[in-house]
């Protein structure tokens, strides 16, 4: 699958930093209370996702939002200038 990097370096560094911070916090909580790991496991998964987004500099949510905005602009453009024959 080909993808284009769609987040800046600063954004990527922030995602990596926050991802590692939450990953460390959640794993420490999981070690301290292993019987309550259901909610901490979700934080671990989301943190790992943010770390991956920062490393790859690609965010699927940003990509979907950009594609949706471009589709809305195309629709508005077609509504302004309808084809008349």
C-alpha cells in the first residue's frame, strides 16, 4: 500500500513523545495491578498506534479528513456550475 506522509516533523515528534509517555504509564499500571489490565491494554494499543503514526509520519484519520474535504469542495464546485446542455 502506497501512502504519502501527511503530518509534519513537529507533529510526528509530539505523537512519538506522547505515545511513549502513555505507553510507559500504562505498562507500569499493568505491572502494578495485573488484574485490571483491560482498560490499560486499550491505552497501550492506542499509544503504540500513535508511536507508529509518528515514525511513519502518516495518520489515516488526517488522510480521511483531507479526502473528505476535497470531495466536499468538488461537490460545491459542481453545484455552483451545473452542466447544462
